């Protein structure tokens, strides 16, 4: 989002598109066109017309005619003109523009569930890749998702469609930055904490993601304002326990259940074993504790390698010198409370 702000400040094009509620490739182009239409150069492209705009007009007329699931096949990949190529010709590649897609895997999931889903998803990803490969283009494409994009591609053997990606991991805050964030939350909510309380919050969270910081602060604020709990170190402990028992971290379970397929049971087994080992375990020790009926040790070892890769990408685990452990004490305690305790 900061990159979009910077692009706007430089008077460059800046587009944000949340893919979470889109259902098909055609929905994607429809929504992206709406955003592109806000840019200064779009009107001249629209005036010239072309095969892409002809398709879009037909798609939209069908879309508003009734509750019909308008599939991508409607004149999209069967037309005389390739719509990806036509759309690429519409883009103004010599204009500095930042285009950010959020929740990419949600749309890919929706496409995969359709008939010939994998082939359609691969075609869609290859089409997007062709936009990024345009020679001399000044458009910067950013893909983000709360579910690991690399995991999705690896699971469905689609990694070749994104092998041009330059990946960037959003790191946790430093203690100083995290403390600054807490002070900003205090100022916004008129709730004054001490350095001792702030330091205890940071120690409890461990892995200082902004979401975890805000969640713990919100629980503390709720206890103080509604239950009139005093602002002290005990408030941190009570708020922390509430997080472990409430639903705010359920997405960490849901994404695993939805995205890991047949490897879900292995992922659960790995996380449950690491709940007992805050210091972590080496891969060989994790493997020794796994049992999958009907599978050989070699098959289990291969599956474990895939699962550890996915858990690391999704932010569950960290690995140092071959030692795997929960990245966040908060997440480890949540998992222990839900599945072990």
C-alpha cells in the first residue's frame, strides 16, 4: 500500500484490486478494466476500440442479463483474437504504473474449482506472465496473498508460471518499531501504558507482526474499558489467554485445512509435535514421530519436505540451521490450546 502511495505522489498510475470476491478470469478482466478506466490515458484507448472492448461489451451484457454463471469460455479463448494479447495491447506500457493484486490465491482457487480448472488456471497465469514479460514495460506488477502464492503454485505444479517473480517476505517489526506502534495505538485510544507493560507485550508476542500487536492491544483495551480491569502486567496475561480461546486466529487453521489438501494431516501432526518443543526439532526428529498408514518411509519423508516448505512459506514455522520451530510463541500457544491441551 505504501508503494501505491509513493506512485501516486510521483503522479504515476496506481491500481489496487482485491481478487477475493472474484469468481473467474472474466470477472478479473472486468474488475481490472474498471480500475484502469480511472487512469488518465484510458479514455484514448477506449476511443480507439478493438477486439478486447468488443469482448468486454458482450461479456457485460450477458452478465447483467440474469443470474447466469458467465464462464470464461464465452468468446474468451475461442475467439479469433486472443484476449490476453488484445488486453496487453490496450495497456500503456510506456506509462509508469503500479498494479497491485491482493488475495491472488482466492481467485485461483475459484478458477481451479471449475471444469478444466487446472488448465484454466495455468492459462490465466501464463496470460498474466505475458503482461509482465512485455519488453520495455514500465508497469510494475505486485502480487500479494494471505495464503502463500508459492505454496499454491507448488501444490498444483504451476511454479513455471511465476518463475519470473522476485519474492519479498514481509518481516516482523523490530522491538523499537513495535513499541512505537503500541504508543501510536495508545494515543489513538487514549490508553496509557508503561514501558514495563509494553515490554511484556512484546515478550509474549515474540514474533512482532503488526496484526499480533494490534490484536493483543485490542484485547487489553476491551478488558480495561468493558470489564474495568486495571492497566497492569496482569492485563497482558489475561488478554493473551483470551486470544488463545477466541476466534481471531482461526484463519491460521482454516487456510491449512483449505489449502493443504491430502497433506493436511501431516501438517497438523508436525505442528502438534512442535507445540511440545518451543526450541524446535530437526527434520529427522520430526520424521521419526510421523506415521502415515500405507506409506513408506521414503514417501513420508517426501511429503514432510513439502509440508515443511509450505508451513515455512505460510508463516507457521521458522528454520535455523535445520531446526524447525513455531515462528511465533503466540501461534504456538494457540495451536497447543486448540489441539493438544
